[in-house]
């Protein structure tokens, strides 16, 4: 997947500025695609040049003018074509997993601490996803929301992010037990979970 399609998909929510898109990426898209604001702005320029999005300038009195972006019909057609092709298999590149793989010959206690910190990050993300889910549902149960919502894609990707973080926590809990046993067997003192 390219950043191009992530941006086009984010613009399905409606017209947005580059700043708005950066917030959208940070809150909702970040569970499956990361991009810096600089990358977003460069991609917006490329997409506008390619005619897949339009840009209009909104003049502001006390702030710099801002550009608002929206999908064009060719952009929607590009997304349609993109969703028609099978995705490439995902590839995981995770530095923590390399450290865990090497912990037997490395600093097991440090790796244990990294796993605990990683779990805290997962808890923070999960709490953010839960808040977003509550806003999306807006007092409705899931079935009612899914029956009434104009678009279900954002909800489904949010749920994927939630399940991913829940699994991270399950794995982390098990990894801490194993690493604590390892540290104890070597004469160290297991640390409490953070």
C-alpha cells in the first residue's frame, strides 16, 4: 500500500486541510498506517498534480490561508481500482521482537522492561481507540451503528486496531511471565508489571 491510497481513503470523510488530515492520521488511520505531517503534505501535492484531489485556498483573517483538499472523480476511480486488486502480504518489522529473539544472550532484564513499556503503549492506544469507538457509536449499540452508518470502513479498521492492541497485551503478559522466570532462574529478581 502506498501513502497515496491512505490519503485518498482518509479524504472519503470529506474535505480536509493538511492539518486536518494529519489529525485524522494520528487518531484513526495510525492503527494501520503511519505518516509524518511532512510526508502527508508532499503526498497531497503529488495527488493534486495528478488530478486525484483538488485544492482550494481558504482565506483567513488572523491566520495564514489554508488549503482544503477533496477527492475528485478520478481519485474515487483510483480508490475503486485499488480496492479491486488483492493486497500484498503484510510484512512485520519490529525491533522489539528482534530484541526478544536475542534476549537469551543479551540483557534479559532490559528486554523485560521494554516489553512492559510496549504494553503500556498498547494500553494507551487501546484507550484512545475505545474513546473513538464511543464517539462513533454515539450511544448506539454496534449493530444499530453498522446498520445506520453511511460508511463502515472506519469502524472496521478501528476494530482491527483494537484487536491488534488487545493481542499485543495478551502476548506481553505471557512474555513477562516467561522472562520473569528466566531472570529468576539466573538469580535476578523479577520486576512487577507496569
